[in-house]
């Protein structure tokens, strides 16, 4: 079968012919139809160490050997993964996709949707509160700004580096304001977008942008960090943190049943609230290009047909 193989940590994958998976007790063989790529794939932010070479893991949609149309998360049994014609996944991680849900929605509401919804719900947004999404122009961020409104936020602000993609958020009406965080006076830029300060921050970048966002919050703010695309460390002044709460949220290690329940709720929210994400489409044979696009911040969800 064709598969996008990665030969070392951080290595750029290339498509090769490899042996397909065979039956494994307690697992489901899947013919993959669509597969997604996210920032967690290219930075290797998986729950467990991975042996190389292996198929790029990814999350995807396909047909189980009994014919069911299913979603599977980035849990393929190694060395297999989603970026291949076939994969094999533990049965608890293989979830039926309702007929009215397309492949892209099923994939996008998986890791990205869960990474947005869980911390926003944990932040317990009160009606009318100001919400900042740091990293708002990516896949997870686009979902997060829309979910913040579903959860009754007042002013929703999106922040990132690229001006054009911030303007696109505004043009699509997904945010009330944007703030460019390019390293020059980020605190001022964030304060200008919400002069009263932020009550909730969903942070997928950490590092210096997080330090700036903290300074733009108001008393009682809840800051939820879920990613570190801008850097794994930040120097936080205790005075800035006073009367605020900072939480690091992980979703991937939760039990499969809990993640499935969240995904099913997200599918419902996506349809009911018409949650829209920009996509960029590839094929399995374009895995190398897709990988480069993800490492260059695509401002869209990358999905490939297989
Ligand atoms: N903790 C969890 O449970 C959990 C769950 C799901 C995902 N995650 C994490 O969430 C992250 C989001 O993934 P994704 O697929 O949505 O990523 P993505 O599509 O690549 O989007 C990344 C976003 O961050 C911005 N960004 C990147 N570097 C930045 C920097 N240095 N300063 C400011 N903004 C920056 C990008 O815009 P610009 O390039 O224009 O700045 C973009 O808005 C990943 O790190 C993933 O591991 C965590």
C-alpha cells in the first residue's frame, strides 16, 4: 500500500510502498478515505514516544472492515498511521460517523475541536465576558473563536502574527476584533482590541505572546494554555498573575469514551452553529507538500484524500 513514511523525529515524510497492516486482536482494520494534519503532528506532540520509521499518524475517516464509515484518532497501532491507504486502530478509538457529517467536519472536530471546546468549557465563560484566542487563525483557533460565541462570550478577539489571515477572520465575521502579536508592543496591540481587558484567554502558542496576553487580562481572568507553538517556556511576573488563574489543559490522555462523547457533541455543535473552518486540500501522494505547508503555518486545516 501507499503510505507517508517518516524516518526520524521531525523528519519530512515521503510516500512509499509498504506492507499493509494485518488483523490485530481488539483493533479495527480501516480503508482510509481522508486524513488530516495538524500542528501536533509536525511538532510530534503525541502522548507516547514513537519508534521510527512509521507512517505519519494523523486522524482520519475511512471504512472499517465491516463496512462502517468511521473516524479514528491519532491512535493507529505503530508503525501504522492515518497517512496511508490502510491502517489499524484500537476498537475503542474507532467511532461511527453520522451520514450527514462530511469527512472534513468529522476530522476537524476531532483533535482540534476537542482542544478548543474542553478548555473553553473549563474556563466557565460567563455571559458577556471578553475572550481572547491566541493563535486564532489556525484550525483550532478558528473553531475556538466560534465556540466562544456559542458559550455566550461578549467580545471575542483573535490574535496571531499574520495580518492577512487576521483580516480574514474579521471579514468572515468570526471575531469582534483582532490583535497582531509580532513581537512589537504586543501588550498594547492586545489591550487596544479589548480596552476593558480579557476574562478568558485560550492560548495555543505560550512563550512571549502568552506573557503579553497575561498583562492584558483583568482581575479574575482564567488563562488556559494548550499549546506552545511560540516557545515552551515563559517568564511570568507574579504581580501579573495576581488574581488570575493559569491552567495547562491536556485532552489527549482522557479516556476514549470521554473523548468520543466530546467529539459527538462537537459534531452537533458544528452543524447547529454552522461552524466554518478554512481548509486546504491535498492527496496522500502530496504528503511532503502538506507537511511543509503545516510547518509554515497554513492558517487553515490541512486535509488529504486517500
Ligand atoms: N492540549 C491539548 O489538549 C491540545 C489539543 C489539541 C491541540 N493542541 C495544540 O494546539 C496547537 C494548535 O494546532 P493547530 O493545528 O490549530 O495549529 P495551526 O493550524 O498551525 O495554527 C497555529 C496558530 O498559531 C499562530 N502562531 C503560530 N506561531 C505563533 C507565534 N510564534 N506567535 C503567535 N502566534 C503564532 C498561527 O498564526 P500565525 O502563524 O499567523 O502567527 C495560527 O493562528 C498545537 O500546538 C497542538 O499541539 C493541544
